[in-house]
């Protein structure tokens, strides 16, 4: 099911049951998994590996070189997990060597709505949703089930924890701990992502433990290190609390607190 106007390089690998619409350009060293659907007027460049069942809509550009001035043409890679949906006008760039891992990774079953941008060397987990025009600069790490509102922006070298929510129009200047909601410009910590936690079917006991851990970090007046020291039992009993705590421990730039201030 390949439209006659599509241009596919001889070095590309096309899986079974792939649908390629009109005016597609598939470059060399692109691997399209089984059941991939490519709408019209899209460019995919390589080296890139597109997982089974991925859908890419019109006017998206996937696997292009990064425009970062430090990029010197070195080989870099893009990998997209199975079942991810890439809507109109999305741009996803491959990695680069300087300061990066030479690889951009997007997980499985993500939804990237219109005009989303994912920059070089980003690592995006599974089941991530990014609404229209949400953007990640280079070197951003995003945990599973994170949710981004429209027009939200994440600068370089930030971390967005699992099951967190970035409200629309927010500018994230610090790291976002797992299970948190942040909003504003600059973004500040609103509280736990209660709706997202419910959707993940977190047990009542684990929700209560997360609330207790949240109070230690955000309401007790303790330093982050002291708050983490007091939740060791909660971490042992509840993996969700351990995920929350580890997202704070691994922060390099400090976590978002009230009124956009870092830790």
C-alpha cells in the first residue's frame, strides 16, 4: 500500500502491511516496523527506527538533523516505540554527540498532537501525551504517563517525572517530580496530579502514602534531603513513593516549588 508519488530510499527497510500515502519521503537507514501508517506529505530521515503500528500524520518531520549549532554532522539515531501516534506538523530531531547520547528516544503508545516538538537527545517514556504545540528542548527526560498541556515548554536538561502533569501555557524552569502537577510561567507546584494518579489505578493506601510524602517535601518546611530521609518506610512499602522520591534525588537543577522557585 505505497502511493506512487512516495519517494523511498533503497536503503530503507519497510515492514509488512505498511501504508505510505502520497508525497512521502523516506530516507536511507529508516526502518519502518510492521503496520506503520504514514499519511501524506511527511519526511522521515535516518538512521531512524519506527516501531510497529506507529501512525504519522501529514506535514510531520521525523528523524531530521538537529539545528543545534554544535551538531557537526555526526551519526545519530531516533527510535520511536510501537503504537505511538504522531499528529500534524510534529517535529522530532535525532541526537548529537556533544553533551548528548547521540540518540533521541520516544516510547510506546505516546500521543503527540499537532505541532509538538521533541528536540535532540530527549528520552521520552511510554504513554506520554503532549497536547498541541508542547515543546521539549534538547536533553529533556520524560517519565511514563506524563501529560503536557498545549503550548507548554521545557528547556534543556530538565526532567519531567512519571505521571506528572504540565498545565497548558506553562514554562518549566526546574525539574518536575513524579506524580506532580505544575502550572504557570515560570511553573510552580500546584500539588499532586490527583486525576492522573486515579487513572493509573493507584491503590488507596498508595495514594495516602503519596499525599504524606508530598506533605513532607512541600508542606513541612524541611529541606528536600531531610524530607526524603523521613520517608524511607513509605518508600519501602509503596513503589509509587519510591518513584516520587527518586525523581527528587536525581534532580540536577532542583525541583519546582511554590511560585516557580527551585529547591
